[in-house]
C-alpha cells in the first residue's frame, strides 16, 4: 500500500475500553526502539504521548473546573500516520509559529471508509542542536492552517545523519 494512503487503525471496537490496545500499538511502534525521521534525526516519544494522541485535552466548563479527558476514536485510529509524516520523502519540516517548536507537514489520504485527502501536522521540539526531536502532538489541519504553516521557514537537515525510519542511520 502506498504510504500516503494510510488505513485507519481499528483495534477492538475502537472505544475507550480499547485504549490499552492502542497504547500497546503506540509503544511497540514508537517506543520499543529508536525512531528516526527522514533526515536521520532521532525522534523521542515520552511515555505520556499515547494517552495524548488518543484523548482530547480537557476543557474548562463555566465554573472553571477542568473536565475529564475525552476519548477520541478518530485520533487513536490515526496513530500509524505519525510514522509516515516523520519518514516519507514528501514531508516538509518547518518552523512552528511558536518559537522552539517544529512541524512535520504532510498531505496524505486516509481510508475512512473512502479515501479522503487531508493535511497533517506532527509537532516536535528540537533537542541536541536539532540532531534529535521530542514528539509533542499530531493532528489534522485545515487548508488555511496548511497554507500558513507552509509559509514558515524550512528547517535544514542535521549535518551528521542520513535517511530515517525505525532503524539507526547507516554509518
């Protein structure tokens, strides 16, 4: 299958009770071994990121009390495209409008149930002079946000490493 035609990840009934399955998939894919972007930067995934990917941030209600995080099946089902966004040759790495963050940007089709083309963004924070990045978030963006993100300055590749994936770059 073309990596830009990524199927949705459906585990169990794709409900909140299935979160342990999604967390296991996330950890096996992104935390079991090193992950490298297409330019050879190591991508660090901290233990809390599986929960962040699968649950929406709590919102404040009128009494300014935070509500409980909400399960989002659409977010959980998109876990596989994070790797595509990090490693595919067509992804663009741009500075974020928020200083100190970078965005991996990619246009990709997700099977849902028909092929739908959307724009996706993976947000990272650079570390070790840009040789490494820490995963922050990943989500779908609209046309307007895509156009604005593409206007940002491109991030150059690091000087030491080669093409990426889940294996360390060749020496």
